[in-house]
């Protein structure tokens, strides 16, 4: 897969001592050589980390030079000291490339309720600043520095040519494998582009794209204290802001990038043996579809059934009935990996062995639940629930 | 523990071939020798089993003679045939003791989406009717006949003496170990008493008691298609309906019985290694407290942490922040097994080994989360989430 790096950005990922294994990167620095517009989407959790509080007060906005991110410590539930630490991180990151204290943004992921070891963080930012590079290696290192329980670094890049011949590029990294509804592993993502956007436009585009991507995934239904999705647009590839057809093309590309990036999270869900794609069709509103999809996605019984390659479709239908959305239960139909198991409220005979084999032999399981209430639907992604997930999450801090 | 059997009731539990092991009982019959008042509380799941639909149309009411219950097949998502089968079960049960077709009630638990093997059921009811007895053995057999993944039969009995010297007795059985928010193991419970109650009064008493008991437990957050809680009151011990102080005493006893019975479900939660008691204090309303308690109770990260004896209190605080209830996050305090870990939004230093040992060595873990928004609170019960839960639920139908 080709990696496209947008103009005017440099990247680094270093080991600064947060992770015990010195081969693992634990701090990432992303800088724009020219001031960039920034937009952000944040966790709705009322208990939110210090970085969320700091970034939320700054974006959307312009003039940003740096994003610094660390793993192993979420800097959440850390009181006033936590806020000071987050502000210092952001300031050091911006200053490392000649910016001022307000030109930085910050993201943290890891354990809740412990203070950042600021000595390590300060040294880390300094080392990272010395290693900044516009190369693929720098980009991949930045993607690795934010990994917690992720088994692979996650990134998507896209390049598109506008009608006027200009080429603009988008590059996104993210992390997350649990505490995902977008887990104490937390969802962090940064997308950088050399397109030119106004702050309010960037914010709206990012929110729309998040709605169909990062807001449609769930590993364990826990919305972290620390979820952050940032977009930086420095305009380095353009003379004038995007508009008209070019704008539409960019919006479509950003949405696709967000979906591809977001799906990488449940694909790498902690201990997961299946990615589950849930399509809901025929609802009155998209929101109804989303509520039902999320209820199924977060149901332990549905998730353990898929783990066991068990076509126990009754659990899926039952979960949908508890979503709080009104519909006619006599008109529901369900397909699992394309096999029709339930139609208009009545069970259909099916060859259990065939369906079991289909679930067992495919990494992705597809659930299609159809209602007759309207024309709205949604696609949602989740993981199965395995013994390995329990093992991983039974000893995270100790 | 003494077992008290209310006057005028007989019980049986038999093996009729639903479970493959012929030593395991799978059908229960409970009869009142005189017509009884019946009240019921049912699953709010929009997709509800045929027994739920049949019973809901009949209670609250009077003149009931029999309750029949089976395990292994929930008779849910079974269309019109399922309704016919449920009605036939209820009718056969009532007729087995000389009642008419409308004097029976029915409950089913097990896999969703398969039709009941009615030949086995018919024979089972016939055999059970021949074995009806007012003895402890009959009562315990009835408790065993509804077990699915339960490891023990669950029952609570209570006897109380009224001011006029009359002794009245309550005896309850229940089942459930997963698909509990009250799992496709489903929650079923029957309470019988020889007190005299009017139908509407019985219904109100049962609803109130359920609110503090069966509605405050969760194993995996899945509200089954088939939850049923029934109360039969035949008045065999009384000349006139309960009133005044006697009524209050009965109401209090019924509530206590419901709580004791309900807690047996998460105590026996599938694969559980800990019962978790969650106390929420200082909320604006009881409903706010309940929403927060349920969010914590159903959080995979909280549940796996307790499984691993990990005092990862940040997950508890984080879960509370996603409940959708408004509160000041800077004023939350948390105790775990009595150890104060978080106070007024700031982490407190604590000896991790001591807390780990406390969680590991106690079957019950106690979480106390305190807010400063008001005077309302709630107690809620759940289980930890273990690899054994995943194993049990990965191969339930296959």
C-alpha cells in the first residue's frame, strides 16, 4: 500500500520510558511547518481527560504548529495538576518547532487516574523534535507511538487530484482496540492534510465524517474519557481554500478515509476473532437505526455467539427489541452472512452446519437486520467477545 | 434454612425430555387448590416470547389454578404457532387440576426461535400433575425444573405472623444466570402466598417490589424476550384481605423476599467469580442513580477489572460519565471495598496490594460512588465478566 505524505508536515515517534519495553515507541510528535487550521471531535464522556479539556478550548481554530500524543497514561481524573501537565505538553510541542505556547494540541491514552511522569514527557518531546522527518518512517513511527493494546499501527493515506490539477493529500493515524464506543485503550486519531480549509468548514467536515465512521464503531461499549479526533489542514498544497466540486471531492475523500481508519479499530479489537459488520435497513430515521445497531454491537450474548461461530440469531433479534426504538416485531427479517434465518417475524429452517462453517471461516461476520418502518439505515462495526478480551482486560493496571 | 410452604399450593418438577440428561428436571408445575389472584411483571423487550404475550393478557386477575414452566426452549420468535403452544400449555396445566383453559399461566426459558416439542410438553404436564405435592421436595423440584445454566436451584421462603395471630407464608422460586438485565437463560420467578390480596393491589405490590429487586440486577445487560415474575395469592391462610399494619408488614416482607431472590441471580451469574454490589449515593433522583448504577454494572471494562482483582477505579468513574446523567465531575468520590480511592475529583494515594488482596479474597466486591447533586441513591447488583462466561456463551445453541 502506497503511503502519501501531505506537504508541510513532519513526524516522529520515540520511546521516552512510558512503556517498560524500550523497543516500543510511546510518544508521537506531528508538526506542521506552517500554521495550520485545526478541527476536533471529542469524547462526550462527562468525565474527560485533561487533554480533551485543553484541546476543546482551542479548536476549531487556526495557527497550530504541533500535536503531541503519548500512550500508557491517559492524564484523566488527575485534577488541576493534570490540566497543567496537558498545557505544558502542548506548549513544549509547539515551542520545539519555534511556535508559541498556544499553538500546540495534545492527546493522551492509557490508565486513568495517574499523573503523567512529566520528566520523561519533556525529554521525549525534545528527542522527538530532533527526529522529525517528512518520511514514511517518521509517519509510521508517529502511528506506533500512540499504540496501547493495538497489535498493529493504524493509518490510511489518500491522494486526490483536483480539477485545477492541484494534488492534495490526506494522511491519518489512529489507535484503539478497546474502551471503544469510540476503551481505556481509548480512541485517538489525527488526520493531516495539505488542503486549505477555513476553521469552521474544517470542523463541520470532520464532524460529518466522524458521524459515519468513528461514531459507528464499538468494541466494548465504553466511551473513553480521552477520545480525540483531530484534523489539521495547512493549505501547503493550495493557493485558495477548497470550494465547489473540489470541496465535494475532498469531503467525500475525508469521509472515506475516516471510515477506513475507524474500521481498523474493531478489526484490531482486543482479543477479537471476528469483525462484525451490522447493517440496519428500513428504519424510520438514521438515529433509530443507529440506536438498534449499537445495542446489537454492544450485546455480550451476540458477541459471544459470533465468537463461538454460533448462528444464535435469536440473541440479535432480542437485543434489537431492547433498544427502545418502536417497530413492528412481526415484520423483522434477519440475514447472517447472507443466509436468511428469520423473515417477517417467523423463524426459517436452515442448515446449521453451513452457517456455522461460514462464521468460523470468515474473519468478518455480516449481520443484516431489516425493518419495514421507513427508508433509513446505517452501517456499524464491532468485534466478537472472546476469552482473550477478558484476559487482556483483567490485568491492565496491575 | 427452613422452608415454609404456603397453604393450598402443590408443586412438581419432572424430566420430560427437553434436557438431554434424563437426571435433570425440565418442566415445573405449581398449582393452587383454590382459585388464586395473580399479578405479573414482564420483560419490556419489544420482541417478547409467546408466554409473555399470553400471561400479560390475563394478569392481574383472579381465578388462577396453575403455573407451568419449562426450560431449554423459550418459545420466543415462534410466530402464531408459538402463541397456540403457549395457550395449550397453560390450558393443560389448569385442566390437570380440574380448572378451565383460562385458569393457567405459562413461562418458558431457553433458546429463542425454535418451536416447543409439544408431545414432550404434554406428557410432562401429565406426569407432573401425578406428582404434585405440598412437600419441600415438590417445591425444590419445581425450582429445579426451570434451571438452565443455573448451578443451583434458587428459592426464598418467609413466614410472618400478623397482629391477629394469623400466620401467612410466602415462597418464591426463580432462575437465571445470564441474559439478565433481568439472559437467554432469562429471568423467571414465581412467588406464591396464602395471603389474601385483591388483583390490583397484588399487581401494585409486585411492581413496587420488582423495582427494588429484579429491576436492580444485571449480569450482561441483555433484557431477555421472556422475563416473567408472577405472584399468586390464594388467601388460604386468611379470612379477609390484608389491610393496615398487616398490609404494610406483608409488603415489606414481599419486598425483602424479592431482593433476596433477585440477588441469587447475579450470585450465580454465568462464570462469575464475584458478585458486585454497587451503591450510588447523592444523586438528584433515584432514576439518575439507577441509570448510573446500570451503566457501571454493564460495563465490560469494570467487570473484567473486578474479575482480575484490579482496583482500576478509573474505569468505574469513566463509565459513570457516559451514563447521560448530568453531574459535577469535580465532586465525585469513590470507595472500593471500603478503601477511598478518589475524592472530590482527585485521585488518592493507596496501597495497591491491599486493595487487590481485598478484591481477590472476597466473593462480593463493593463499589460506593458518591455524588453531591442530591439525596437519592440506589443499590444495584451485577457480576464480574470472566473467560468462563465467554466460554459458556460461545456454544449455547450448538
